[in-house]
C-alpha cells in the first residue's frame, strides 16, 4: 500500500484524525533510543503503543538513501505524515500496520514527521521528529532527455537519459527510473556509458502507435556514488504518433512506406554504390539494419569532406545542397531528394551511402516522418553498428538486456 498525499496521513479508519489526538494518553515528547531514532511511549505508561521514528529528532546529517522509518510495538499505526516544506513524502505501510517506510529523501533538506499509533485497549501515542538530511559533496542531475517534452515521435523512439556526471552505483540509479505507457510494451535499459542510459522496446516490438509515454526519475536521495546524491526528481512525457515503417531494399532498389500497417506508397530508390573500402569497410554502401530517423533538414549540405576529399579536382569530390533530408545515422546516411538521379531510381545504386529518393517522394516522407520512425534497410553487405546514431535495434535483445545494471526487462503498461 503506497501512501500518496500524506497530509491526511495513514489512517486505519475514517473520522479518526481529530479523535486520535484528543484520546492520546501516552507521552508526546521524544527521546533518543541510542540507534539514531526517537522512541515515544511505553515507558511512562507500559500499556501504551511504543513508537520509534528514525532518523531521530534533531539529527542534522540523516542519510537520504535510508529515508524515514517508523515502527510501533504494542499497537498499530493510525497516522503517519512526513513533510518537506509542507509537501508530503511518499511511503509504504506494512500489511500489519506496525511499520512504515518512506522513499528516499532530498539531500540538504529539513523534514518533519508526525505519527499516531493506537492499540486495541484504546491507548494512543503521538510522536514527532524533526531532522535534516546531509549535504552531498557532489550532486547527480539529468543534463538531457530525448525526446523533448510533449514531442510526437515514432514507434521506435528510444528514451536517452544523459547525466551531469558518471554514475558509480548504476543499480541504485536504474532502480529509480520508470517508464509508463498507455498501451503496454516490454523494454529494457542499457548503459551506453557511465553517464548515459537508454531505454528501448524489445526487438521486433515497437511502441504501440497513438499513445502517451511518461518517463520518471525519482533521483532525490539516491546515492549514485561516494558522497554523491541525486537532488531532485524529473518527469518527461511525450506522445507516440502513427506507426511509420519504411523498408528499403538495396538489391531491388525499391522502398515501401507503411502507415499503421498499411502500404501507402512505393518508390524506386538509389542506395550506396559501394567501391570505397577503408579498413575492411566499404564506406560507400548503405548500412543494412533497423535505423531510426533522427532529424529532418529542409536543405542539407553534403560534402565529400567526411572521407577526406576536399580537392575540387578529385573525381570523388562533391559539395551539394540537397532538399528534404531525413537523417538515419551518425555517419551521414539520409533519405533525401536527388533531383539529378531519375535515371538511377529503381535501376542502379549510385549514391555515396545515402538513400536517394525522387523529389516528390522525399518531400512527402519529410512531411510525414517523426523522429524515431524505423527505416529498415536490407540487402547491403555493410552491417549497421548499434550505436551509429539511434540504431539500437541492431543489437540483439539478450545483449541489450545484459546492458541493464539490473539485468531485467521492464513492462511499461
């Protein structure tokens, strides 16, 4: 039982808030129980409930990760209220109502605790505690979240969380991360580095279209490393739009565009021509695998500088401004319009690695697409690296789950 909005406290019955305080017969003061907690009741009146609150009253360096713990002997908890600046703190009451534990606490903050316990004999005990959590030597915050707030994205969209510093205790931080969606999905987190963690859905099973997804990070009080704590919670919601799935065959030089499972357009294309091998990799081939659209550019300048060719006399030199370009990798692969390639569409692969489209088709796709739309390329001998852009689906599902600090899948429903 998770208690939310605890200003009213935890109650075993209705109409008790006023009556409990009037019936209090045990002492309402506090004393240190020697273990960092405050114990009230059971001393001056042995039959009264005995309440222990940890951290104890006056503690000035309480550990945020340990939260607040309340226990009662010879009775049951009637009300528990924990507040910071007047706002309630979440907590969980045990089934037998003899203990209550809060979530982690914000560092360097003042808290107030108020407890009422009662036993079957009608004896009550009221107890309070005021304390302050320790000030961290270093703070963990979220520097960036992709997608943006309220953004409408494609069904393959990952959630990319970048922290302001490296995380030592990945398990504790990942445990604080949550993903909820209107329509259930199975996904997992993967730590790409000490400071970045990525969530995506299971291979072959994208987000269901047209729904809301909410990411939460309850980082306040999470100990991420030595003397390093999360200082605030973060939430980000975005929307999944229609399902756009594009498949491109470099062998047939054809592209098929589906919206919500139905084919809405087919077109001839021209993909990477191949023929430039460097370190065993043919950099002129379009990579095969599940790409995700990353950005859209009304006009994009594309040059041969990426392969070290800057001399205009070099036959491989080019410097072009091409319209309606949709990026699908970090290594310069796009779906874009090529007004001068009508002779190649559906006939031959002639590009330097991009997927060239007839201008009307490129403009249509540019207007249609969201970030995170899958573009599945087949037929090329050049494989797609899982971290070439957002190409995370290029990694096997088992390997992706192993990249979770908790080695587990997440159901988002």
